C-alpha cells in the first residue's frame, strides 16, 4: 500500500473510495477513478494512513461482497463478524 503511505505522508485524506474504485481485469489491479474526493488534513501521517487504509479496506470488502456474495457472508456468523468488525487480512483469508 505504498500509494496510500505516499498520500498520507503528504497530508492528503481520501474520501468516498467505495464509490470511486474500479477493477481492471486485464491488469488485475484496482484503480481510484475520482480525483475530487480528497482533501488536505492537519492529521499526523500515521493517523492519515490509518484513515486512508480503512477506506481502501472498506472498498475492497464492498467490492468482494456487496451484491455478489452478501448472502454467503451474512449467513456465516464467523465471516459476517469478520466482515463487520474483524481484521481485514483475516477476513480475506477466510473469505477465500
């Protein structure tokens, strides 16, 4: 997540990533497509990184689950709890 670290170190806070993230299958990469939902922040870079990475994690969860596999996650208490409250990497491993 080098890009997230870079923008955080430069005082930039990202917003609305879930609505501005696309997946490009040919390259197997995610891209942020909206350049309007950013702002400068007085937060320290560690706090900014935590906030920015939380946006990325939420976006990925939404991409993987919402509309496609939400029933599977909702019906499995362990997966649902990880999805809502758990560690992102643990969720990804179990979701897989």
